C-alpha cells in the first residue's frame, strides 16, 4: 500500500464546506446527544446501547477499562472518549490539510496513508468474543463485535458488507462496485453512499477534504472527506479505477470509469475515538493483514502486516 491507500472521502452536494481545511473537531463529550433519528438527524442519543468494546479489549482479550468502558484507562492518547483535547505529536506535514485533534479521525487518516495508527504500541486485535462475518457472495471475511449486525451487499453490480451497532451507534461498510456509470467520480460515489445513510433532515458540514488522482496506466481517482452532521462523524474513502482513454475500455481519449471501492466509517462524535480504536482499527487490521505465522508469507518487520500486504516489509513504522 504505497502512498495514499485510496484516500477517504465524504462529500455532500450543497452542504456547508466552510470548515474544509480547518481545525478538526475534538471529542469533548458535548456532541453526545441530539443526532440519532438515523445518522445526522434530530433527537435521541445515537450511541446508546451500542458499546463496541463489549466483551474485551481487542489488544489483549480482556476488559479494556474499568467497568467495561473502553475509554477508561484503555484509549491510547487521551484516557477515553469525551476527555477533552488530545495531546498529539505533529502529524507528518505532507498528510496535514487539517489539524487532527480527534484521535479516531487521525488514526483513520494515518492508515489511509499507509502509516501505522497510534495505539500505544498495541496491535488493534479483535476481541475474544467477536463473531465471524463470512458469506460466499463476498470475497472478504472478518470478525466483528457480537452486538453489531452484519448485512451482505450483493446486487448485480456490487459486492460487500456493512455492519451496524445497536441504535445507530456505529456503521462500517466495505464494498466494491463493478457496474458503474462511465463518468462516475469518487466524489459522486461518496455523495451517494452518504445520502443513503443520512437522515432526511440532516445538515452535514465538511470539516476536512483531500483528493488525489493517479494516472500511471489505468488511473485511480481517490477522495477523502470528513463530515460532521448533528452529533455524528462520517469518514469515507472512495476510489474509482478508470481508463484514461488508451486501453480500449471506452472511446479513445475519453476517460471511462471501470470499478470502484468504498470504505465508510460513522459513529457519534462523543465516541468516535473509542469506536475507531476498538472496532474500526481491528477490522481494518484484519482486512489488510495476512497471517503473520504463515511461513510462506512472513511478517519480517513485526508490525502485524505480512510481507505480501506490506509496502515497507522491513520498516516497522510503515506498512
């Protein structure tokens, strides 16, 4: 995964982008209510009843904090969601169109740029009681918290999976699209995915955005956007592979979109750091990692990523 691992994007047509490129929000506990009739809507606490850490710390198999709260004593970097501003070291300047004072957003951004997340040296492993998602219609499988419900995405042009916590307490999607409009962009795909999840009365606001296009042979259009709507945070990475007009998949000289991928994270702001650390990072780790014990595919630098999926197999600080 060299350079940008297909950037992350959430874009909404007509939403307020005045915060783009500015200071990224902080988990201060103030956004824990007011956004739960569907994501980004009004009324209710979207985090109620959906503790993603139930049953164990993915890093150790035990209870990540006092009384089962993954934030208490278990959140590396802050001492828990809702704990005020996080004392973070500077992010690499080439990755910083915004200030990343939210550790959950920061860690997702780091992984999308092939940097290891900041987890206090602990590998983000699945909990001992997590359950397996596996469906022959989908080419991926992974463990997820037992109280999160998995749903297969299987249509004529899409394959993937999404999981949801109780009472809209969290959402994760991993999917690929194979029959897409020839002019589809990563931005348009992200908008469609976001609108499908948001409540009708949502008023999303872009707080950070990044876009990149690579055209070395078949092209890759990638975009990343962090959006806040009501009490919820949305972090989505979309990528569209395209023929720039020279490979015969479309008219000569005309860009033609071919396939696309989506990785989508959502959670209440007050718990975004916690849910990212104890649910999203362990799932990403599973999806991107090979088996470190496989003698035919070793993990030479000991960073938890087998050589086959590690762009820097001898550098434990990058993958």
